[in-house]
C-alpha cells in the first residue's frame, strides 16, 4: 500500500478526511489498529518507568458475544405443545 502526503487548508478538512479514512476500513481493521495502539502505549509506559513486562500481550482473554434476539411472542419460545397451551390461557 502506497502512502500519500496531503496538505489541508483547515483543521476541519483534516478531521473530515481522517473520519472518511477510518470509516473506509473494515471493523476488524479498526479494532486491530486500536489494539496495536493500546499495546504500544502500554509497552512505552512500562519501559519509561522501568517496570519489567513479564508477559507478551494481554493477560485477559477477549471474547465477542453476539446475542440472538428472542422472539417477542413467548408462545413461539415454548418447547412443548402443553407449555404453549398454558401460555395461551
């Protein structure tokens, strides 16, 4: 990927271009860039203070949970016919 140097005439124009750039990236690319920046800043923080870094990366695991929207009608959720009949009454 080639790099380009752009000159802006106003701060607002520069902000708008930055916003357009990041919106053109996929969500995984934006997440990866945020993760890399966070990791680099913590590394710099530890290095400046002389704190040894014992483990590479995060000590926590990252999990994405995607919830399935439940049906609005509880009868649709019923697993048996008798359960559905009792909900209708």
